[in-house]
């Protein structure tokens, strides 16, 4: 399980670019140059759009609203207004990146409803057989009519990619035999599909904490700020998410 160093480096560089854009945005607003302001905001939106897409995709699959009711552009357009109208709320440039995610999170909460959590699924996660796991995966991957759900239809595919890997699940390599088997037997797509299915079945708060940590690479303290949670709560949510994923992988793909 090799970490994609260039991917992580790009994430860091992108965050730095967003942070450094803050002073320019403040100056452009002072000058009344909204066209240039908007042009710069467009350049800092890719990771925000990815996060929005992920949340909307799940809400659509859970039936909270139809595929055509909301699109990422609806949230992004409103975020443009929020940034222009309220950027003065940000006191230091180092706070700008988190402020953007917090504003985005608030906008998403306004249009989504509290999810019902399938407690039965988690209580029985140790007991599912391989065929049952495969059946759940197939059900997750199709809509009610049996047609494959094309998540990428919602928006530009370049903003829809989630980088879920075993590196996010197994921090300690104490399952070496199992890890070697998974690396040999499963494709990156298989691993990603299983994690996405598991996240879909997780409680909302657990899923969001896991996604902000693994795909946006925010620290637990930063996630606590965005979610208005305590650090202890966020630590426990991430721990529970990883534990559920570990159990599901080991049970679905046992070493023979």
C-alpha cells in the first residue's frame, strides 16, 4: 500500500494557493472589481466542489431529493455570494480555507435532511457472508430500476473523484498477510467501491468526519471547528469509522 506522495503534495499546494488568495480577494472587493473577484474564486473551488458533489450524491441515493433538484453549481453559486458578502468575517488568511468549508457545510445542511441510520447493518457487520457483501455492493451500485447509477453525471467528472485507499483504513500494518492478499486480489476500484458503500451506510456525522479527514486532509481539530464538534467527538467518530471499515474488509475478504 504505497501512499501517493504527489497527490498529497498537490493537496497541500492547493490549500496554500487558497490561503494566499485571501489577500487578493479582499483587495479586489475593496476596489469593487467583482469580475476579477469571481475569476479568482473559480480557481479556488475544485476541492470545495468535490466535497459538495460527494454529499449531494449520497443525499440523492438516499432519496432525500431527486437528481435534478439540486446540483453542485447551486451550492457553488450561493457560495460565491457568501464569499463576496462576508469575506470580512475572516480575520487572518490562515483561517480562510476552513472558513470556506464551514460556509459550504452550512449551505449543505440547509438543503439536506437528517438521515435515518441503519443500526441493524452495523450491529451485524461481523456476521455477513461474502455473498451477502456482494449483494449489498450490487444493490448500492444500482438504482431502484436496476440501472447503474452514474454518479459522474451530476457534474464535471474531474471534480467527482474520491481517493479512498487502504492507507486511510489500516494505519498499522499488523495485518500483513491480509494486506498482501488485498493488494494482490483487489483492484483500486474494488477497494474504492467497498469504502464508498460502507460510508453510505454510516451515520452522517461519521461519514463526513471520515471524508474531511481522508479526502480533504483536514486535521481533527480543523474538522471539529467546521462541524462545531468537540475534538474528542471527532476523534471518536473517525476511530469508529475506521474500525467499521477494517471489520468489513477483513470479513468480506478473509485470508484463506
